[in-house]
C-alpha cells in the first residue's frame, strides 16, 4: 500500500465535537432517547443511546443549500468542513466549487444505515397520504449513497467517489480504499474518507427485530465480566487523506496511515471471526512493513457484546499477547455501526498527538474468561509511535488500520 | 497469448433478469429484442400513474438455513451459482483457489431494503426477510457463506451505478493483490418505495422504454442480478479456464452537481469514461461498442449522449451505442452488472444488442444508436456506462482476450 497521511479530521461523536473529546472522561454517555415515529406508528421512547450533540450547523455550513440535506448528510458535511479547515483546504461558502484540480478530491464513506429512515418515511407517508402527497425532496434522500453524494455536491469534490458497507468495518474499508487511491499513482488529489451512521426511529425498530435488547442497556461494559450488550451510538467522522509525497502549502500531517487491512470469514463461528480479525491485523502490519512488537497500543472496537468482545480479545492476544495496552471508548460513545472504525481512527490520531491513551470506559472487572490482554483502566501518558485500530463486526467482517506519528 | 501482469479476466457469468434466467437465456432474449417489462404483479399499482416494470416472473426463491430470503438475496445467490458453475469453479473452487483469496463484492441501490415495506404497510409482522432488510451486507455475506468464500467482502452502495462499481472495485482488489479472484455483481428487487418516488417525479414510462428517442417518456423499474467471476489472469490461465474477456479499466468520478439531475454537460460521465479508457490504455476511437446507461429519461440520455460525443469526438459517428434497458427496464444497482454480462457476450458472439423502441432519434443525442435490431461486429474494446442519483458514475472497459488487431 502507498503512504497516505491524514491532514485534517472532523469528528462528531457522543463525546462531543473534535477528536480530543474522545480522550476525555470515562463515564458512559447513555441517555434515554425518544424517536419521532413514522406516520401511523407508535413512538419509541426510552432508548438508551450515546447520541450526537447539537451540530454547529450555523457556524460551519453555508447558509444556502443545506436545509434540504439528509440528517446524515448534514452531520457528514459538518465533519467534512472541520476536516477541510484543519487541512487548509478551501471550503466553499456557496456551493459548489471544485476542491482541487484533476484528479480531484474524492469521497469514500462507510455506512450501514444511511437513509433507512428516509426510505421508511417515504413509504409510510405515501401509504398514509397517497403517493401524490409524498414530499418530493424525500426521494433523493432515500438512498445509501445520499451522505456521500451530498458531500461531493456541497464541497465540489469531483475525485473518486464511493459508498461502501462491510458492517461495523465499513469505515475501515472506506479508509483503506481512500488510502490506496491517494497513495498509489495519484488516483486522487485527496480523499475525504470516514464513516457516518446515525440512529433513527426505523433503525431502532429494525434492529430490535433481530436484537430485542437494542437500546435497553443503560451501561455498556467493554471486556467486562458483567457485560450484557452494547450501547447504540452514532457518529460522523471524516478525515482528509493525501499522498505522503504531497507538499501542499499549509498541509500539516496529523498522522500517517501506515497500513490497512480488512478481512472476512464465511464461517459463522468464533474461530472464523478470530481468524478474520488476525488476518486484518496481519495485512495492516504487512502494508506498513511493521512487526507486531512495534505496535504501541490498540484501539479496540469492544462495546460490551459478550461474543464480539471475546472474539476481539482472542484475536488481540493471538497477535500481540499481553504486551500492548488495549483500550475501547465504545462504552462511552457507543457502537457507531458503519462509522465505528472512523471513530477509532480519530481516537488513535488524538492519542498520537497527545501521547496519551484513554481509559476503557465502562470497564469495572475484566472478564477472567477472556485472554489476558492489557486493558487500560485510566487515562495515562504513554509514548506512542504506532497505534492500531481493530474493528470486529458481527457478520464476520474485520478491519485494522495502523497509524503512525508524522515523520 | 501470454497473460499480462495485472491482467484481470472474466471466467464466468450468471444472470437473473426479466427476460430470462441464465446467461444464455438472457442473451438470446436481448439479442432478439424481447421486452421484459409488463404489468406489475408484486404490488398493487392502482394508485399510481404507471403500472409496468421489469419483474422476474414466476421466481420460486431460495432459502438459507430454512429462512426465506428477500428476492434480491435470492437473485444474487442464484446468479452466483450460475457464474461459478460457468467458470468451472462449482464444484472445484477449493482446488483452484485458496478460499481466503476469493472475495465477494456486490452493488445495490435499495437491494434487500424493500423487504421492510410489508411490515411497514401492515404495521407489524416483521418476519422472514423483513427482519434482516436493514442490513446491506446480507447479500455479500450470503453469497460468501454459500460458497465458503473468505476473501474481501463488501457492498458497493453507489445507487444505480453500483453494479459497475462492484465490477470495477473487484478488479481493483485483485490488482492490489488483496484477492486472486472476486465474485462481483449487483442485485436488486422491485421496490414500491422507489416506484412511488419515480411516479412522483413523473419519471416512469407508461408503455415502453425508449432510450435516446425524441419522444422518450422515462424509465421503467426492474429487478434481477448479474454476476461475474473475475480472476487474476495468470491463475485463470494456469487452470485453463475459459475467458470471456478482460476487465481493463474503471472510472468512478462523480458529477458533484445535483442529487437527481445529471450534469447537463455530462461532465462527471465524460471524466469517468476517460478515466476508464486511460486505465485500460485504449483511445476513445478504439471503442467498438458502448453499452449505454440509457434509462430513457429525457435528462439522463441527453447528458450521456453529450458526454459520449465529447469523449469520442468524430468517432462518436462510428461507435455503436445501445441501451438494453429498452428491453429489461432499469434494475438500478443490478443494471451495471447485468449489462457487463451483455458486454462480454456481445464480444464473444460479435453481436451488439439492439436499442429497442427507437422510432425517432432525439437530434440532441448525436451518437450512433444501434436501433431496433442487433448489429454484427467484431469487438475488441467495449465500454459499459452506469450512472446514478447523487452524481454517481461508474464506467468499466472490457477488452477481448485475443485482440483482432
């Protein structure tokens, strides 16, 4: 894989606005939440979730053209504008203006739920009101591609464009692809890469069909003996990736994407999932030309799920033993679905900048049945040069991104 | 002919479509100009302006571990089985490839999402496919699980460009060394939500689809799946696999213009076409055929024609263009994959499928449309165009394994 560097990063999570907020505090951020129902449906109340703060739309986004955006698109645009500003890329105040010349700045986003609620509302409003009374603006917002398309339109991003999904590893796939595009032969001038997934009425309704406990657990406890499930989260995290050979004036390197790996298992069992996670890590290490012993810390995806946390702990132990410190902030910011890896990368960048690792929020008593990995208990200063993110998804997908301090 | 470095070849194809199930049935129908668009039976259309679509009639469906599947999931599984069998990998995949080096990449627009419509209408009864319709990875995971494929696994969600995106991305994964082979494709099922939306936009043709016609009135929604087996050229050669052609180039540059309307100047389309041709190392004048996106909507066809003229220049007078959506309708995220199969079979047989229902070519569409009857022509280089809402564009170049010139 060619070298790619992160020159700007916008992170909106339940911890707040900005990646530094991910390092702070260790208390679960769950709050009971209500969702406005689709026409003719009962409201859903008391859903425990880690929710985004109020978005600073007025200070970040152009006055015109943003009202019709999807919820995901608006959150993604806020994150993208923060990232572009930090990277020193021009942000149009009125749409659209190309961000850069050929081949242009592209967009690669991961998501699992984008526009699910718009799709359901389009249908239920059509059934309730009649097809002719459906607000026409809903239609274009009802596709998975909506947030990425809205970003490219609002920012004039004309480079390679894609929306991908591989479950909770979606943003990892997007970041890996984007890093490849900027690192290999200049297929893109820069890439806006990351993940967006928000909670919604339909998402809660649908998730509960498969997982009745969704949103019922007030405290998520990653890797804990008493963990019973994850906390639903939401996030919009976008980073500007550029080729390391780029010497654009005003560009500061926040971190380097030294390696990236994604993997999958078709086996519906723990052993297969552990194997996929190990393969993802191995691919990231290979891409970086790094040895497992060089990894200084791991940002895990553990969210309190009995099965997924076990899979992740077994994979980490198999690859690293009990050496590097491992932390997860998903007890605080929740399981952010397709945006999860992007949240982890944002935390890794913050950790590399601050040379600190956060506590594993929600962890009280480490599960003695898990392999003996070295879990962080409190925020602490540490020398960090290489930080790995590992995302283990429920359906057999895994993603690993290896980040290094700027050279 | 020796395999070239980074050569990615297509060794198997499979299709489920409104005009035929199975690649040969599909191809025979397409070459003979058979329309697959009829009165819809999957849902009640009495409240809508239009009533026709490209429905896969009589589909029995499949199950997974006793659970019924959504139509798109079922289409994907069926077309994958056909493609792997056609590639000589079913049975025998494990002896030909390490399953950890064989991945799955599918495209979809709504994909399996329409399965939530039934419980949303009835306000209950989330059973069967509805329970998993919020999970877009179902299709790629089901396909992988059915055949034990542990390589890269993902869905491309680039609206109606998604089928082509999957083909292009699959090629890129093999080129990057992340896989030796990829099962790529697109799958879509008819969605009442999207039928409702396109009706609201007055974008649906009432009787027939007429791409590039002066009097075209819109698209017709359709469903189905197209699947291609891509392999690294040297591995395909080593196992003496039959080869349909190479996937040689891919361009996916957006319009960055509007959520519904294409850029009227076809800027993103033209840039994607050029990017695909450049990656393939061929000139626009080398093209022997363009399988158009050609939905039959006034704005889309005009923008595509402008882009083709801009990229090809005077060669646009000579390179035949046709849209098989004139027969199949528009299967959204599956369309690019199904049309990719058409491109490969066109090269194999030296036969360009017709653009049906062209009565009077729109003078604003200054391209050479292969109108109403198939056109015999030896082909070495073909281009497949797919575009979608939000300015998504995906163009893929296929080349013949044994060029004639």
